[in-house]
């Protein structure tokens, strides 16, 4: 095999706290992003099926704001974009 110029004793140990922080951040972003995508799809459904594009635009803007708040705050997280998602589902049913 090719010699890469270092032995097994030269390999640094893994930084587990940094790894766990990165994983926690990835999970946080994935949760917020998933709910935000669902809210955008619900807003598009309101616009496409009910022809209420103004309501869909408001829902999309609320989703963008909620996503920013959810990413910035770990305590609120996915709940911030869930609010416009629920509002768009209600608009889809009631309009």
C-alpha cells in the first residue's frame, strides 16, 4: 500500500464535543427546514386550489420570517414555521 508518511500514533483523536454540537445543529436545521418546506407547500396548495394567491403570499412571507426565528432560536425551533403551516392548512380547509 502507499505510504502516506504518518503512523497510527500521529492521528489526532476525534473532538467529540465539537462533533456533537455539529450534529445537534444539523438536526435543528433539518427540523426547521422540514416544517418550513411543508408550510410553503401548503401555501402553494392554497394558491393553486383555492386561487387565493394573496393568502398564499402572506403565508409564504410568514413562513420565511418563522424560519428565520426558528433557526435563530433553539428553544422555539420548528414551532415557529409550524404557525404559518397550520394557518395555511386552515385556509386550505376554510376557503
